[in-house]
């Protein structure tokens, strides 16, 4: 098949995926709100609370989906971001706090291995926090219960980049799919039918790292063993060109 036909197929898969994912929480919202509206007086306080809890969860889920789609349309056109000199380990720690609940649900442990005395790096905190969020969410999503995730940060040997990597013990990715996982809408065959997703997350990661920060993403994976996703961020803008040539 031609490249165009392939992109068309990815797009239509994406639309059917997204419509399903948007419809499910909307259906839940409608039925629970309808019940509360019509029969709320017959329910006791605890039941009312439980219903409102479910409504809240659905809204959180919808919100995430909508944000992903909006980020995607915005990022595709808007690649300039404000950068500040920051400590990448504190940004990572902050992102991990928000992901603890997700990891706990699967009794997974997230281990951090940070090199000491790392230099500050110029980056956009919101963008990099979202990148970490995406990589670690995937590591949780595509791994079995009680498995481990390692988040590592170190300076490259030439001292020109910080390297961040997220290693899991999950389902892994087949070699022939590996070079496509960063493509927009792409999802591997073995995940399309079982685990929810839009195929946008890694594409957004790549745009944030390579277009907004002149860095480079990488992946290393073995089927049924686990994956390591990560990125290099240049310590100063002049290194960006060297990275493009050498990585
Ligand atoms: P989504 O997770 O919404 O499908 P992503 O762009 O984040 O989209 O990921 C694209 C695809 O790459 C996923 O559908 C999955 O097949 C594969 N993938 C991503 N992260 C991992 C991981 N940590 N382990 C195994 N497969 C992964």
C-alpha cells in the first residue's frame, strides 16, 4: 500500500478510536445525570455521592481526551515555546506525584535514578512535564501489574545533553513496528483492540522534544520483555545541530 493509503487508514482508525472513547464517558454522564435528576430524591446520601463520583471520573477522562486532541492541533502549528533554566529532576518528580495513583492501581513501583549535580537545562516546564506524563503513563498502561518502572536521568559523556529514559517491563514492541511508534495516530496491532488510546501521545512527545526543544527522542524495545523510551535535551541551543548530525 502507498504512504497515502496508510495515513488514511491511520486517520480512520484514529477517528473510530476517538469517537468510541468520547462517546463512552458521554453516555455514562447522560445516564447518571438523568437518574439523579429524575430519581435523586429516592436515593440516599451515599448513593447520591457515589453517582456524583462516577460523573466526576467521566469528566476527568473526557477532559484528558479533549486536551490531547487540542494539544495536538495546537502543537502541529505552534512550535515556539518559552524556555527557562530549570532542574529537570524536580520537573520529573512533580510529574510523578500526579502519576502515583495510576501506578498504585496496578501495584507498580516507579524507581528514580538521578545523577547527582546535574546542570540546569533550558526548557519549557509545562511541555516537558507533559512529555514525562505521556511516557510514564504508557509505561504503566502497557505493563503487567506489580512490574517495575525505572526513570533515569544522566548527563551524556560529552556533557552536552541530559538524557532522560523511562524503562518498563511491559508487553514490548515488535522490531518492525519500532520505527513507527512516534508517527501520529500509529498504534501497534497487539494494542489496538485491547488497550485504549489514540496513537497521539508519542507523536506529541516527539514534537515537544524535537521541534520545540531541538532534542531527540529514542526507543529501544523487545517484544514481551519491555521498552525504554526517552529523550536527549541540549544544554545549550548550539548543541542542537550536533545532536541532529550524530544521534
Ligand atoms: P496510545 O497509547 O494512545 O495508543 P501513543 O502514541 O502514546 O498512543 O503510543 C503509540 C503506540 O505505541 C501504542 O498504541 C502502543 O502500541 C505503543 N507503545 C507506546 N508506549 C509503549 C510501551 N511503553 N510499551 C509497549 N508499547 C508501547
